């Protein structure tokens, strides 16, 4: 979702949590002997097998790239961007296209999000992790002075949303929740009152609340309420659409946003429809500039709800409802509207790539943005004038950078040009999209699944059979998207791997029905999709079906473990990175192949002892387990030093498996 400049933004691919301390190389493999890593103990270290020469010499060239992502516009027309400085990502100010990046935050931890303070030139609030990401803190950065803590880092505060007055902010927080609870309430903070403290506006009460927008008069807040139990519309997982509520800022009274049965009179417009009796649900929402309605991403047609998420306008008081997006077969992902309502921009997901649509609402025109290069768009934001649309774009051949589109002229200007390092972008591989049949059928035909394939070029290696890596960031609500992938590029170009990144059932981007196929009791069906991929690999003449490895990250790491258990006769080994909670009932005791286990030991969701127990269970079952733990991170690696260590360990592990 995109909204006004008051929003504290975050990038879901980078909202990870960590703790300060050196990373650990540890090995539980038979080569190194057993290693016990008790929770809270001093760091222990066991060396892995000797590094591969190609990894040592070539991999560092692929790890030097920097990226920039748009954060917010400032009142003078400059912008805030997030880019790496040293080991962590910090906030920088850019005054003009290709202008100097002026560092504005100097936190010891990676900055997770930031937002300009309205009516306060140059000031902004930012969010940074504390205690390895188990808590977070909000800090106010002002020109010419040190950052001022607004919260003390004792809770997990979320993205802050400024009121139009530039004094008050609202944010979600687990302050007061039970330890380990996923509950989040809504807190208010008045920065003009030195001793006002934090006011609880909405108690969690068993839910996880989100802040979407302030009303134009700052008297109401548009909120989302998410149940902590899996919901039918979320494909059986927590984290789907939320119910919309309006909170009175003075009293804290909550009113559900509901549709009505009133039919629109303008039957000539096929996009007009009746609002359901509701409640209205959305993935993202904001108040419309007209002061009457709400813009949202959702599926609010009741029994006839579409398979894909659409951009909608609703006016609860009148019952008016319109679908604003024009492709019912694509998910709308991001949107923003200019302050005067003249232009509306949104992106759709087309097989993993982003398509930008721009509507001129005054002239009733759909504008074709011909100047937009292919890639993945991860942010959208109009400036106050409505004449400039900032966006973040990345591709397989380039890390994220910030561009600005002028709607009237369709002129696209690059504002940042991030360093790629000692690599020629023209030599990087653009993955090919392929489709392969899986095990079940649709209307008597095999279901076809998509995968992106990184193939070595003819000059990068011999013509012999290529080892294969199955790269999993898919299933359970995650779609693989072909962005900038330094590890995949290295493996294909330097080690001769063919890297295959499939989208198995449960992945987003292909409709709600496809998401639901991989959830709950059907989760093992996603593993069967990998079984079908293994059959497809065996039919490809250039692929070495005797040297196939698998790598799963985040929630997909469970899928990787499941595949190692079920298809150990066809998989040569696997990497399990940042695994979620995996209970003792999980069927992993049959894993016999080598495993590299990667974990942030300060992960607030998965304590270090759980991952260490997982390693012990795998080893007890006969698997050779290597372990890489970062004591200053959790949930994933944001620090460059830790991320480089992960990629190095993975590359060495895969180099050994390829022989």
C-alpha cells in the first residue's frame, strides 16, 4: 500500500530482526564432530571444511552492490531514501536527480522504516531494532542535532503514521501484551508535549491492529483488525486481509466500516456494484482525497468475490462502490493517489514482474506508461504537488533504485544510481520463465506451474551436465519474483549451477484459489509439486539429476526440509535458512543428506534453542549438519557482514555438493 507522506514505510523483504554480536560459524557435521550450542552460552566456533577457491576468488565481486529504496518526500521537494552505509542501511537525503546522498540517520542498527514530519522542514521519524530485533524503538531525527528517542525500545513498536499537524503519531505496538504474544494494539504519541507519554488508543484484545490513515481533520484513524486465528480469506494462514475500523481519536470509540445493500443507479458502468452487508475487509486502505470515501485493496463482492485483489473505492455513507483497477486477472499490489485526486497510480503483479498503471481521473483516461523499464516496483508515492510520482524499481540486472515519473509528460527520471560493484550488468543472467506439469489435473489437463530458471551462459562453463539448485522462497503466501539475486548469479556464472526458482501452490500472485491449495492440511501438496519438478529436471538433457540441491528461506525452509525427507534419494543436500518454528512432530527424522542450517540467534519468533534442537534432531537422524548462526540478528540477515557470511557458507556448501 502507498499513502501520504506521513506514513512510516517499511519494506517487507527487509523487515527483519537482529541482535549485536559476531556471527558464528559452527559445524555439527561428522567431519568436525559434535558441537553443543546452549542458549545464552558464549559463542562457540567450529570451522567448516576448507573454502572452495572459486568461491573465495569470485564471490566477493557479486556482494559489493548497494541499493536505494524510496522512503518519503520532504516539503522542499527533496526525498529520503534508504541505502547501505558500511554494514547497515541508513536514511539519506537526496535533493535532486543524481544528487549527493546526505546521510541523515546514524543508528547502530539497520533502519527499518522512516517518514518525514509534516510542517517540520528536514525532520523525520525512523524505526530501528533493539535487543537484536526482539524490540524496536522510534526516534526523531532533526536537522543539526542528535536523534531523540520517542519510545524506549522496551516493546516492539511498528510503523508510525504522522497526523497532518506534524505533532501526533499513531503506531501499532505490543506494549502491555503477554510475552510471546502476536497481539498488537494502537498507541498515540504527541511529540509537542514533553511529558505526555504514550496513550493507548486501542487495546489489542486478542487481535493484531494496523494503522492505515488519519482523516483530513486528524479526528479519526482508519485501522485494520487482524485475527490471530487463520481466516478463510487468507488461505488458512494468519496475515490475510483485515477488517476495517474507524477510531475516534478523542474517545477511542471504534466503528466498523461496513457496506450496505444499496444498489448503484449508474448501471451503465459495469464496474459499479453493490457493497456487501460486510464488514469490509482489505489488504491496505487509505482515505480518498474527496473526504467521503476509502481507497482499498481487497475483494469485497461477497459470494462473487474475484480470485485476485483489486483496487476499490467505497463510500460507506452512500453505499457507493467502484472497482478502479481494470484487470480482474491480476493482483493489485501498491497504489497512491495525488492529493488533489487528479492522478491515481497502482501496480499489478504479472507473473512476478510489476506493471504500472496511471489513471487521469479528471479526463477519465487510462495512461500507458511506456517509459517504465521492466522490473519489480516496491514503492509508489506522489509528492505534495501531485506532479511527481516516486517509485523503487529493481531487476535481475540491477539492485533497487529510485525513479520519478511526471504524469503529465510521462517523463521518467532516475534519481539514484546504485553501485553494482565490479560486475558488468550486461553479463548478468535474466532468468527464463518456464512452465512444468505437476501431479494433479485441471479439467483433464495437468496443472502447470511456473518457475524462473537461471542458466549458465555458453562462455561461463563447460558444456557438461550442470548441477541444479532448487531455490525456494515460495508457497505459504510467498511468491518468487526475479529481482536482483547475487547468489543465484554467482552460482550460475561461476559454479555452473542451473538455479530453478519455482512457484508452487500456496504462492501469492496467482489468485486466492491457488494460495489456498498449499495451506493447512494441503501443505504437503506443495512438496509434491517439488517432486514433479524433480521429474521435469530428470527430463532435461543439460541437467545433472544426480547433483540436485535445495535451498529454502523463511517459511519455505520448512518445505525444503520436507523435500529432503521425502525425496532424499534424488536430492544431494539442502540449505535451510531462517526456519520458522518447527515442532517435534515434523517428519524430519528421515533426512539423511547434508544440511546447512542458517539462523539468526536473536530471532524473537524462533528462539536460538529451537534451531539448535532442530540441528540436533537432524544429526541424530543421520544427517551431516553444518550450522551458521548470527548472534546479532534474527529472522534474516540485514547486516552486510552477516549476509556475506551466509552467501559464502552457502556457496562453499554447494561447491562441495557439485563434486
